[in-house]
């Protein structure tokens, strides 16, 4: 894992920790890593949560700049953004999985 420095505000750090501590939020992130763009129903179905719960987690990820939300034709669609926060989330999840295995 590269030794990178990331910049987060205190509020972003709190939201980031909440996301990492939620198994559902981590699964949502991993699902978007695989599929890139999905609507809320598809994400909820793949992750195994309600649309409301999934939407709350997705909006937290959007606050961090990890996810972009679009609303068209009566549906919410979410796309994983490329950027520092997305990379930090990916590396943090990878580190957590490595720690659990070891």
C-alpha cells in the first residue's frame, strides 16, 4: 500500500469513520467499484438493504465526494467518482480486510 497523505476536515473524518464502520456502506462502495453507475434499487438489491438505508449511506458518500448523485426520470442514479476521497476509501477498506485476515 502506498504511503499517501490525504486531507480531510474534522467533519469529513467523522463521516468517513461512520462509513467505514458500516458494513452496508462498505458493501455499497465495493458494489460501485465493480459497476460504476447504478440506481438506488439495484444497489439496495445487491447489498441487501432498504432503499432508504442505502440512500442515506450514498448521501454520506456523496458528502465526502466519493459518489455523484443524479436524479432523472424519477430515479436516483449513483456514480463512483475518481479522486482522493475515493482512493482513501478504497485503501482504508483494503487495510481493514488485510488486518482481519492477518
